[in-house]
């Protein structure tokens, strides 16, 4: 339990962050928990796993990768304790492996949309988006990247570090400079925390403004998202909860003003009409096809 609580704490505090990484960390924590769970019956095993799942699910309410990873790992058809344990462990290992392969495949698929000499704008720090950018660079397309700072957590600084490691020409801008540089941009490539059944995107705060700018300037807006970033529950009519984080992330010192409070929504919603393409590991799709992706790859949740 200690290890599981430690993973939950790290996800909550964003020491472990990025939707894909959160899913993989949850799968790893559940695998290790299952391995060490000392129980006598299948029922006790299932309720122990459910308790562990609940601890993880409480950490970040928006990222559906967490929910999908947990569901994929704990779902088993075994009829006895040891087979259930084995199945859960192999589910977790498969999820971790598939997730890494998916990110690579997205790079292969998405980089075909990038032309030699393109300038790409990206926001926050997405491994899936960086996979596309990295694949384009390795294909010798001579690209340039403009990365936003991504207040308040400044994940843009992680992005510029990774781009620099790859040897890609990069410029860092403050979030409010997006419109000023948009005329120089050929396409925007961002990651995803959630894709809904109607193809809308929930991603790091600021993404929706960037999509509006791109639309107004007639620039392509591309999303990089593994299929486990799609939300099955949105087919059932559920809205995606938007995580509001601590005001101290925006301003470390408490405000002296009595009538002012700081708000810190971590994500926003980009309507599907501003999205040109979603690159997944099973293909590049228009947002309108999201419903089909959910039905075909995540149908497990539709029974309740
Ligand atoms: P990958 C991040 O959320 C960003 O919003 C990013 O676009 C998204 O996860 C996907 O990241 P946070 O954990 O899975 O920083 O593509 O809040 O790495």
C-alpha cells in the first residue's frame, strides 16, 4: 500500500505528469500492488484491487488515461485468485508496452503531415506531440518549433529542454504571445488529456485560445492522442470534470486583497470544429470519428 500511496501522491503533486505517463504509472502501481496483495480469496483480491484503484482515481480528475489504464488493468475474467493475479499483472504489462508503442506510432503517422521547413507551435509538454515533432526532425524535414511557456506550471520549459536534446531549433514564448507569432506558424501540434465522443479536446489550459488563433489565421490544428485518451463515459452523456488546482501554483504568496480570489483551472475545452486532425496509433482521424474510436477500442465501459 505504501508504494501505491506514494505513486498517488506523486501523480497528485504532478511529480509524475503528462496524461500517458500518469496512465503508465498507475498501471505499474496496480501491478506491484496485485503482486504483493496477501489475500485468501478471489473476492478479497477484487475488493483489494478496487480499493487501490480508487486511491489512484482520486488523484487527477480530468486525465481519462488514468481511468482507462485502471479499468484495463483491473478487469479480468479469472475464476480463481492466482489466475486473477496473473491476469491483472499481464494486463498492466501489456498496457505499459502498448502505451509506449502507441506514442511511437503516433510519431510515424503524424510526421507525414509535416513538410520540410515547417514551423510548428506546441503547448505544454506532451510526449505524443513531441513524438510527431521528433519523427519529423529525424526524417530530415528541417523544422522549427515555437513552444509556449505554459503557465502556471511552466511545462514549456520541459518541452524546450527535450527539443534542445533532439537538436531542434526552438523558440520559447510567453503564452500571451501566441497570436503575435501565429503568422509564422504552419501548424499547431498539441497533446490531449481527453478526447470526448464528439471529438472535442480537453487539454492544458490555454489550448483553446491557441486553437481559436490558429483557426482565425487559417493554420492547421493537429492533436496527438493515444486511443486511451478518448473518454468512453462521454458517450454515456457525462461531462469531463475540469481539475482546478491550488491558487499557490499561480501565486505562491497569498493575495492581500480581500475581495479577490485566484482561480487555477488546469485544462480547457477546444471544440471539435477547431481541430483538423487527431493522430492516434490506429490512424489519423477527423475529430468526428472519435465516437467510433471509443466504440471499437474502449467499448468495455459502455456497459455501465
Ligand atoms: P502526453 C499534460 O497534462 C498536458 O496537458 C499534455 O498536453 C497532456 O498531459 C498529454 O501529455 P499535465 O499532466 O500524454 O501536465 O502526450 O496536467 O505526454
